[in-house]
C-alpha cells in the first residue's frame, strides 16, 4: 500500500489498542444523534452577545471556509482540498434542513470540541475543531448565537470526495484517539494575563497552527518543537512563526503586532495570499487582543533580539542587497527588474523608503526553499492596501498577462541571487511557473 495508507494502518492499530483499553466515548466509531430543535429565535440573544459572536466568527475564519466564491456568506459550498481528497464546506446558516437551524447549542458545542455532526457522524479535521476545542463556553455560546442570527439560506452540501480508506468517517474516531484532545483552555497561572490571552487566541479560535504547523502523513498537526514551525494553507507556504522563521530580520513583538493589525510590517512586507484573508478577519478584534497575540508569538521559543539589534540587522541586509545589484546573476532578470519592478521596489538614494517602496531584501518568501510564493505574487499581484487601509503602500499589479514563463523565471533567479545571498539558487523555475499558471496543485 502507499506510504500514507501504511502509516494510517499502523496508527489506527495503535489507536484501536488504546480504545480497547477503555479511553471512553471519544473512541466510539458512531455517536448518538442530538435531537433536532425548532430554530432558536435570535431575538433572545443580546446585541452584545451577537457582536462578540460575529468578531469570533471572523477570528475563526468561519466566513473564509464556509463561503463559496461569490456565494452567500456562511452558506457553505467552498471546496477544501486536502491530500486525501476534496471536502466541501457545509452550510452553517440557520436553515433547518441544510444548515444548523435544527442544531441545539449542545450539538454545536460537540461539533466544535469533538468534531461530530449533530447526527453523530464524525467530521474531518479539514474543519479545525482540533483548535476550536480550546474555546471557552462563553465564546462558543456567542458564536452559536451569532450563527443563529444570520439569514437562513437553503444550500445542500455535496458529499466529500475522499479516497478509500479516508472516506470511512468512523475511522476518524481512532484518528481522534491518536491525535485530538478535546480539552478547553486552562490558563497557566505562572504566565501573565497577556500571555494567556495570546495563547488562547492563537491556539484556540485563531487556529494559526492549522496552516503554520507541519502535518504528519495522516493530516494531524505535529506538536512539540514542530508546533508553528511552518506548514501550508490553501496550497501556499505558511512560514514558521517560531525562531525557525527565515526572515532576514528576526520577528519581534512589535513586528508581529504591526503585521497582524495592518497586514504589513516595515521589516517583513505585506500579508499575501490566504494570510491577507486572516488579517482581514482580525480587524474585528480589539487592539488589546492583537497585542496579546503578538506577545505570545514573540515568546514561542525563547526571547527575540532587542530593537537596536533588529535595526542594525535590517540596515546590514539592505546594504548587502544594494551592493549585490551591481553583479546580477541574470542580465535579462536585472533588465526586467529595472523596467517592471524597480519603480516600486528599488530603494531610493539614502536608504529604503519603507511603505512607499517596499524592500524585497527583508521578505521571508525570498528565503524559502520553494520559489512558489514569490512566483505566485508576481503572477497574481498583491493587494495589501485593500485589506488594511495602508494607503501609502499601494498595491502590486498581476504580471501573469505581461510576462512569459521564461521572463518570470529569470526575474525569480535574479531576485533570489540579489536578495537571498545566503541561500542556494532555486531550481526548476520554468516548470514551476508553468504549473502555477495552469493552477495545478503541487
Ligand atoms: C479551514 C476551513 C474551515 C474553517 C476555518 C471553518 N470550518 Fe467549519 N467546516 C469545514 C469543513 C470542511 C467542514 C465539513 C467537514 C466534514 O464534512 O467532515 C466543516 C464543518 C463544520 C460544522 C459541522 C456542520 C455539518 O453540517 O456537519 C460546523 C458546525 C462548523 N464547521 C462550524 C464552523 C465555525 C463556527 C467556524 C468558525 C469558528 C468554522 N466552522 C470554520 C471547514 C472549516
Ligand atoms: C489559511 C491559512 C493560514 C492561517 C489560518 C494563518 N496563516 Fe499566517 N500565513 C499564511 C500564509 C500562506 C502566509 C505567507 C503569506 C505571505 O507570504 O505573504 C502567512 C504568513 C504569516 C506571517 C508572516 C510570516 C513571514 O515570515 O512572512 C505571520 C506573522 C502569520 N502568518 C501569523 C499568523 C497568525 C498569528 C495566525 C493565527 C491568527 C495565522 N497566521 C493564521 C497562512 C495562514
Ligand atoms: C506598482 C508598484 C509595484 C510594482 C510595479 C511591483 N510591485 Fe511587488 N509589491 C508591491 C507592493 C505594494 C507589495 C506588498 C508590500 C510588501 O510585500 O512589502 C509588493 C510585494 C512584492 C513581493 C513580496 C511578496 C511577499 O510575500 O511579501 C515580491 C516578491 C514582489 N513584490 C516582487 C515584484 C516583482 C518581481 C515585480 C516586477 C515584476 C514587482 N514586484 C512589481 C508593489 C509593486
């Protein structure tokens, strides 16, 4: 059998043994249905509860996954690609037949903590209940209230299209035994309130690890030192948030705060791709929450350098990139950069003009082993201003229509050499551009 199926069998055998040892209801392949209820009247919820629920729905990105392209918000229908096949997100508006209208709060809470449909069937962890399980009762109640208050839309969900044996939902009981702990958040009394709040937001409804942690062959997030050490989201590389991050200038609390609050940080550039959507969702949170998240992230695996060290490092990185402009690895790439990119990206005399001329010397994506993020941004452009209102930054146009595969590959070769002097050159650039242009999965 293929490696993934072999790992599955081994893990499931181990989980089955644990189950036989009696770990309780969580390991049962079928669970009881929770009886349907008449759709709750949203008028019973206070305006404050509904507002809080809406902000939490943005933090949890419920809108991002449960809304189809050009679809009704939360009515489902967005295909979520996984290594095991495609799962279409269900309708979570309060329609009684095709949405959550007949779900009581206990049924909703059980879904969020244990990954179960109201009828008792297991849900797949493409739905990040493994993170949501940490939410407090009060937050889940507010989320439930908000979901019951949005317009009900009839929209049946197509069944998941997964390969055998992953199409067998009862097996998820064993997966949960092996990989999921449905424990709500318990504050760590040895840490500050700020740190605990940050932990709660990042590791709970914020589900940052869903994209930023690597996953094992069975799709479970790796823990321990691998936690938040880099993963993928929607086919994009999501860099490490730990000190394993490759940004030439290290991230500190202030940089995390700027980036999460505005979608842009002077030493790191703008959030592109799926991260732009995440930052847009964070807009709903008060400043204190964003500060708490930044505080927690900056403490993930040891202290970060102080502000003076960071400023010195940024100056050194910019100086080196400027010096290397004189010896380009590709003349064609250098010419195209001068013609198409320099107007926005070449720092003026006397140092980089951050904001108006975003520097490429500090962008993490240029340091990655994979050129995909850089190639995608050249093909599709980047629209940070639209998301965070950093008007001075402007947007980057898409070059897919204007440059050939070969031109984009030469540009990427030039950028890598100039802005990532410590990294090996990228290979297979032409083929990767062609694949990305065709929209094919990696
Ligand atoms: C990364 C994508 C993603 C995000 C983010 C997400 N969901 Fe889902 N959700 C799914 C998918 C996919 C399923 C269906 C899983 C399955 O069929 O096994 C699902 C299922 C559900 C279900 C079960 C519904 C049913 O009919 O079985 C509920 C309830 C739910 N999500 C609520 C939420 C809420 C509330 C949020 C925000 C806090 C949220 N989801 C965020 C992808 C997501
Ligand atoms: C849907 C997947 C997804 C989720 C969920 C997600 N991220 Fe990201 N994140 C990404 C991707 C993809 C990038 C790279 C974007 C780019 O290159 O512009 C990224 C980039 C980042 C960066 C910049 C890293 C760098 O070195 O450039 C930070 C910081 C970050 N995310 C923090 C978070 C936090 C905090 C959360 C949780 C609140 C989170 N992310 C949730 C996908 C995700
Ligand atoms: C009209 C101005 C403009 C032009 C022209 C432009 N860019 Fe950009 N570019 C931006 C802005 C704005 C951003 C987002 C800010 C940031 O990431 O710092 C950006 C971001 C980037 C990023 C970083 C993506 C990330 O993950 O953070 C890369 C790489 C990039 N541009 C390459 C290019 C290349 C190559 C060209 C020429 C083909 C080009 N740009 C032309 C404005 C421009």
